[in-house]
């Protein structure tokens, strides 16, 4: 079954530029993009708790700049 979709010319041009070979269809390009961007592995409860803890630290303003992190790690 085929479905027609509308995309802006800019999007069509970007899809065209992403072709691996000249005869690659837009469907194949979109499928490839979805495949590389989708991770079907669920996050563990522990990971979800760690993420929420990190968000809370950001909300509380407990962050440092990239420059400060580099200094702490001794990176130039």
C-alpha cells in the first residue's frame, strides 16, 4: 500500500541530497533515517531515576560551564 505525503521543497531537496545512490527512493531514505535514529531498547528503572535526578539538578541550577568542566578534567 502506498501513501502520498507532502513535504516542503527544502525537505525534498535534503532527502535528494541524502541519497546513497541515484535510484534510491524517498521511502528508502526515510526508512534508513528512522532505522539509525530509533533505539528500541528500553531504559532501565535505574537509568530513568538517574535522568530524573540530573533534570532536578539542572532545575536547581547545579550546573557548571564547559570551560569549568575542562579545567576540572585538565583538558585544554
